[in-house]
C-alpha cells in the first residue's frame, strides 16, 4: 500500500447484530436489527409506452425489512451475511461483503424466490450532495428528489408547471418530468468522494429525499453494489472510467470548425455551406440527417428510416462527399436502431428473422409518430452483425465520417427477444448495446479516431462504446428544465459518470405548441457551444418556425465569431479531450471538481469549468446585457476585456457575442486565451 | 328466521388454513396461507395543506402479508382469528369475525405495536360495480379507479387534462382530481347487493382497480369492518340509513319555491325579490350569504366570517325577515366553523380558549385566501356548546330559517386539539361534528323541521346530523368533472350512502381563469334544479362574470317556468322526502335501484330517477336542441309532450325550458305529472 491508499480506505466493522461499512470516517452502510439496510418485496408493474414516453406504475404487494443478520467473517476478512426477517427465519438473502483499499462490494449470492423488488439504504447526512445517475437535465445535485432510472424520451417542457409541458402531456403524453432522461444510470457520486454503482439493468428509482439515508430501489436483487472512493473528484472520475470505459479522442477534423446541421438535399447543402464559408464561419462538417430521405408528419420534418443514401434528395452525394473532404469539411449523416416498414432494410431484416417479435410471434411494430418501424433485435448475434454491416456498407463505405446514432430508448416492454430475456430487463441495456453496434462497426472498419458518432441514449457501458454524447432534444426556448440552461447540468452529470465528451443541438430542437426559436436563443446557444468539445447546429423539427444560422448577416457574423473562438481554442480543447481519453476527467466539469473547499461550488449547475482553466457561465435568459457570475477563489481574467477578478460574485458585461467566460491567470494556456480579446 | 333472512345470509366457512365469508353465493372474504386477505405496514406521511387542498404523500417502509391464520371457532359460531406473518410467528393481529343473518362484522381486537398502515382485500369479480364512498363527483361506479378518502376542497376543474385545472394547480394548488371531494366516506356499495363500511376516520384509499379483489387501505387498523346485504337496493339503503341515520323532512315552506341567492344588502334583496315575484317566479326563501358582511379578495366576493347580523350592509334586516316570512318567504344566511381574526367572536373564543392551537401553543390561524381565521375546537365541550350558542343567538333567534353550514374540510393536520387526539385522525371526523353542532342548535331550539341548513362537507355520521347536502362549488361551466354534469353522480353517490336530500348551486359557483357563467348554463342548471329536493341559485364567486337569474326577461321567465314545475311537483317531492326520512331511500336514485335487471342501468351516471316515477336526464352540454335518453324497460310518458315510449334509447326534443323528463305511465302520480304539459 502506498500513502494515498493509506489515507483512503473502505473498512468493515462487525456488530453484534450486523455490520458497518465505512469510507474513511464516513459511514456508508449500517445494518443492525433495529436499522435494517435491506428491504425486499413483491410488486406487479404496469408499463405503458406511447412514442417513447412511459407511464410506469407499480402495485407494491409486499415490502419487508430484513432485520436479522447472521454475519460470518471469512478468512480473507470478507463477510458472508445471511439476512432474514426474524431471528430464526429462513435466510431471504445471502450476500458477500468485501472492503479492500478504496473499494467495497456487496455481492448478492442467493435470494429466496418470490421477491422482485429490492431496496437498499445508504447512510447519508444533511450536508451531503449527490450527482450522476447518468445525464440529468433538471438537477445536477439530486439531493431532495427521487430519480426513476429508465431510458425514455426526456419530455417536452419537463416541468408540470409549464404550459408547454401541460400541452405536450395532454396532446401526446409527452411532457415528461424533471427525472426523465435518455441516459439514466444506476450510479451516483457522493460529495463524500465516493461513487456507488448498482450492477443492474432493471427499472430503478434512486431516492435522495431522506436526510439520513439514500434509498436505492431496484426491480430485482442486483448482482452487486460497488463503492469506490478517492482523494479527489478528479481521481474519482478516473476510477469511474476505469470501471466503465472511456471515449477515444475526437477526430482531428472536428477542430476545423462547426458541424452545420443542414437538410434539404445536395444543392441546399452546397448553397448554405458556401454562404457560411463566405461569411467566415469555420466549418468542420455538414451534418445532414436526411441523407437517407425525409417524410413530413404533424410533428414536423422526420426522416425515412431506411439507412441508405437517398440519391433523389441527395444527387451526386457520393462525389460531393469527396470534394468537401478535400476542402476539410466532412459529411455526417444519421441512423437509429429501427427500420421503417416502407424500406428494403425492413423487408430484408424481417425475412431473416432479425426483428423483435410481438406476443403473437409477428414482427413488433413500434409507433414513432405516424409511421411504424421494426426493432432490430440486437440480442440475436446475426442481427447484431447484420446491422454492423449496414453501418459499414451504407454509412462508412459510402463516405460518412460521422453520424447521429439516434434513439435506443424505445424497447417496448412486451417485445419478444431472441435471447429470451425479459424486455423489462433489456430496456435499459439497449442504449449501450446500440452504442456497441456503432463502436464495433467503426472499429472493425479501422476508423476509430477518424469517425465520430453521437448519441443521446445511454446507460451503464455507454462510456466505452459511445464516441460523443449529445444532450437530446431540447425545446427551442429559455426554460430551465428543457431549454438552453438544461444542457449544462446534462453535461456535468454525464461527465461525472464518465461521459466526458458532451455537446448539444445549437438552438435546441423541439418547436411545438407555439414554441419558436428566436434568433437570440440561437446566438446564445452558439456562444455556449463554442465552449464545448463540439459545435453543431440543428434546424429543429420545424425549421420554418425556427431562427436559422443563415437567416441574416448578424447571425452569420455572430456564428463566424463563435466558430473562430472555438477554432482558436482548439489546441486547448484537444488537450482536454486527450485527457478525457487518457484519464476520464471530463471536458466540462463542475466548479467543485477543482475547488473542493468552496461550499457554494457544489450547488452551481448553470456554470462550468471548461477544463481546469476556463470558467463558463452561459447566458441562459432572454434579453440580458449583463450576467451575474460566481467565481471560486482564484485569479481570473475576463476573456474578452482582460479585466482581472478574484473570487465571489461579479456582474459582467455580456452582450451577444461575449458570453461570460474567465480564464485562470496562472494557466499555462493564458497566452492563447489572451489572444481572444482580439477576436 | 323468516323467509327473507333465509334467502339473504352471510355465512362463514372454516378452511384448513383460513376462512371464507360469503354473502349468499358471493365470496366476500377469503383467507388462506397463499391468499392472505390482510396486510399491515408502517408508513411516514407527509401532508401539506394549502387553502383546503391537500398534498398527501406516504413513504411506505413496510407492508407485510399476514399469511398465517390460527382460526378458533367460538361457541356462538364466531371466529377468533390470530393472524401472523409465519406459522410460528407471534400474532400481529387478532380479530373476531361474526356472520349473522344479513350482517357480518370483522372486529379487530388486538394489534401488535409498530404498524400504522392496513390493507384488507375484499373478493370481487369482473362484472361487479361499486358505488358510494361518500359524494363522488366524477365517477358514480368507482370500478377501475382508486379513491383516496380525505375531506378537502374538491378542486377547480378536477381533471388534469383541462386547462382550467392546470391553471388552478399552478396558480393555487387547487385543481383537484377525480377523487377529491368535500364528503368522502369509507363505505362502498357493491352491485352484489351488500355494503361494506370501515369504522375509521383515518386517511383511507379504496382501490377498485383490481379485477379479482378490492383493496381497502387505511392508515390505522380500524375498529371494525361491517358488511350487510339485502334483497334489493331499496332494502340496502334502508339498512345503510338504519346504521348511519336519516335526514328529517324538509320544512313545509321549502316547497313554496326557489331559494334565491342574493347578495348586496337589504335594498338589493328587496329589489331582486320584487322583480322575481313580479315575473311569476315562485320563491320559498332568499338566501343571503353576506348577511354578516362581505370582503373582496382576488378570488372574488368573500364573506366577513363573524357570524352576526351586519346592520351596515343589511339595515332593518330584523324587521324585513318578519315581513318576508309573512309573505311566505323565508330568510336564509350563512355560517361556517371558523371565525375571522378581525371579528369579536374570534376575540371572545381566543380569550376563552375555544380555538385550536398550533405546536407553539398559540392560536392556529388558517389561511382562507387573503384572510385568516381561528378554528373553533369542537373537541372542547365548552367550545362546542359556545358555538351552538352562537348559532342559536345570532342565527336562529335573529330569525334565520336556514343557512349554508359551509366548510368543515380544513382541519389542519398539525393543529393541537383540546381532546389531545391526532388531527390526522380528527380531520375526517370534523364535518360530521360540524353537522352535529348545527343539528343540536336547531334541535335544542325546537326548530327541527322548520329550519334547514345545507352542507357540502361530510363523512360517516353526517346522515344523521345534516338536514340537506349541497354539491359544493362547481365551476360555472359544462365540464363533466366540475360542471353541471358532475352534480348528478354527486347526488347519486351520496344518496347511496344515506344522504338522500341533495341539491346544488343553480348555475354553479366558481368563476376563475376565464370561466364565466353563460345564460344557457344557468338555465339548464335551473331545469335540473326543478327535479331535485330544493332549488337554490348562487350568484357565484364573481357575480359580475356570471349570468344572473334577473339579467333579462327570458331568464326570468324561464326560471318562473321551472319554479312553477317545482311547485306543481311539490306533493310528489314531499312524498319522496317523507320516504327518505322514514326509510332512507334517496330522493334522487340511480336507474338500477328500480331496474335491477337492466345491465346498462348500472353504468348510467348522468340520468337519475327522481323518486320511482320520474326519469330525469339533464342536458349537460351546450347548444343542444335534442337529447339522447336511455329508458329502462317500462312504459314512459314524456313530461312535456305526453308522448309514450318504452325502453331503450330515445332522442327527445329538449329546447331550453323542456328538460328531458319522463314519468311512469303506471305511476299513482300520473295525473299530477300530466298537468305539467300545460305549464
């Protein structure tokens, strides 16, 4: 053991009627006959899906405390524990508890039949904060709320008190709530500098509402629960990514500039690209969702979902891709794990038995909003391989250098899968499997590091298989729960669980129920995007209701400015991305990650550190000329004015084009940052 | 035993590992080790009240099945049952089960400490319907939903899919839901012709969502659960009211005509009354809420809440009351169980220690919407007597012949009461106690039968103490859950639990969030009112946003017509009211009460029988000239045209002034009814 390991240690204590698990001085688990830490029970769930929105109800029939523990210490100092309801009752649960150095593990070895619900209590105190649980869009610090963990549509509005949410609920069951996310994960990080991970894909609900304990609820007895501690949060995310995996670096061409989201065919792309370049916008790629065709629904512009080049909409695309590439501009497309009934991929897959079935043994058709698709059954190894082949042949070989690998959250809970497993268990597993399909296709093509795909859906394991996260479909508005602001906690929380490369649709996506994207929102979002690993615009679901980057000269010039900032920062960003690939320290970080002693830093969710040396406080409200920024104790220099500040709150001039950003005076990158005053 | 008792019988069977309770051939309760019928548990509740709207959450820590039963048959054939979790576990619950003739009873004798949650399962089948649970405004047949039973504001809109409800929720936490009611009661009536009553005032939730059982959840182990069966539904309500009590007959003067709800002072009352009489409106009384003064809040017109004649607003009222009475028109006022801090009643009550206290021993002040009141503590016998005295002195002796005895649902759950009981236990008890205060005041004044007060709040026992129910505060609209229509299931459900005298604010009450009462709504509501025990108008909370009875000649003439119908029907109505007083058979009855074999009748909640001989199908939609009516198999005559119909659906001409009403051709009242064609 070295000195660090001496300082940080998990330790077990045996009690007369139980045991205690400590992380340093912090009690993590305590069991005694009067304070049982495990409850088991039986429930009957009722799950309804409508277009990716789930209505989940559980009729809980039993929930019993396992009060009595028979604790046996093994030779290797692990504890073998039999839990039962009563002193002489039969053991309901047998677990093995290990604590070694900075890690502890609860392995659940045997479970009495008839229980399908499980609760475990983790000790807590009032001051503690908790983070993670995948990508959380409303609350970075999750204390005070419970978080159902089930991959789904995140919702439109995501706040029952907003009119947009109410309309989305009433009209489409689609309003969502604070906890809805494409990317949940049963892993939380405590401000006590440990993480806790539950090894499960079952429905779970992590409840952080109680003052003295967290209660983790899982719809099975999980295989294991893991705790790991560290000296610092930096070390902690390193350990987290040691476990879950890390993203490779982004391709070099990423740093050429923004990825312009354009739809409408080859000519439109060419025209818009030319206009952008002529105005000085730095462009790294064009991202054309509709490269495989489009359809119009009442929701807005949707895609064809047959994953092949559509030469009607994109004539000469095969040649154009090469031409653009020569000019340093890559072409990105789109795919998702479903195939529309109208396409030949569907026909082939159905013939081969690659699609998931319904209870009657027929192809399961999922309603995606006025059109229907089959679900490629990745639990069938042949289907998995076939879909990799689709990606290789129709995307990679065709010349795509990136794509949105969309969806992954819609696995119905009444589907019949090839591997015979319960779809309720597989539902959460699906996003990481979908990521793996993409990963292997790219890897086997030898293109890892030159191709990048970005996903919104996630779960445990996505860290290893997904090259880039995007924050999903925000509303084109200023709302905290579903607008520009929501992207910041999303980046911070997913960074805490090891997805350190994050970005979002510049301008947001969802324009419904009267929501229309303003020019100002688009510009503010672009300002934030310049301080994330990747800048990418989206036209939105209703392009004609949304301000676009090429609407007028002011917008074009503003975007040119922000892409220049991004490109100027590229060496710095590249170093952060490299660090993320190497150690798992995310590119966008919460303030407390570098200012552990600053109590305020733990509750800040709308500012972030972009690497250690830049502090970014995006303007997320309309009509602001100034912005109130909190600076932890340090020597800071305002990026645009060069003004020096120390810690505390400062009100900074922040007109359009000048987002509130500060750099550390002592940064080794200070001279690079200082050049930005002249941009 | 006579023959009827032979035909209808509760019976007990002992099983190897449990018992069965039958109502005739219908299994009501079954316990075996694999199908336990009782669960107990422990929960920690969190109850927030905001202006009578409660946000109730329960953190359920344990819920355990009591699988093992030790059943001992006593000499008197009752069963003494010890329930425990396991075969050799200590008994958690001891109960005595009796079944005799048409009654069965479960008495819970002993309970292990540490449990505060209780669930009992009643056997059910798919076809069964259930009714009752107090006054339910959205669902008469409660099958398929659960019904939390907690007296509260019923909500504005009462349907999460309506914009009014959403606004009320967001702005005032006041939207409510389908189960919110002023008058809950833990009593349900099965279509199998038995009722089940749980003797408790605790929070309860009756869950009728399961196909094979009903689950009754109560926040304590109740004293007893009672079942009683009958040959017919008529017999059944007779038995229900044998248990809970019955209302006295309405005063003779009731039948003189409508009670006009008027506010604004003596002169206004006089003018409006004169106008009404001059237009031929039959008037039985004037009902002046503001007889004790008024205040204006953002909600609308509110009252002073100091229960004494306000001579400033109502000069000469003492004389006027006598004058009106001589002309056959009674004066009705208003009171509720709270006293506003500004009044001398509050000062006196506080000095005497008659008001409930907060946790700090200070007077508990309840927010009623921009003004504050003390809660008269009826658990203090002196306070109870004092408030009776207030009613006697300031209402009865002053000359009031009736009043709205409003509220009763707001007992806060953190109040400190004189009797030391838990306010959570007393909360539901309060409405019946409040009714009792009124009842004793009237009774002790020797005026029972000449004075009538009407209440919206209720609970078990209100049957005995409340002279008339009114349906509470509907929205002034056509909504099913909170408008005109909602009053019909309200009347039917409260009738099933023994409150057979029901009426509503003609025109509704709540005008918020853009809801304004139309003239058509007012007229349709009056048409329905003519076929209820009492006709009474309300100006609404925002009189100037609401159509009023005296707005124009058409409205006045329409109301004159409907009051003439009511007065013409008076002999018939009187006979129904007398029957209700004698046997408990409600005045407004569901169709199945007289047509048991008609399967359709069990799901009809927007039509009713007014006595046995009139079928009323109020027009509850806007802009209708015709109306679709369902008639059970019988010989019916359309009240206005004299047209004869048999059973089935008929579309009837139903312009304003001609509500769809039919009478039985064979009715002994047929000649009276036939006179109405000429009105």
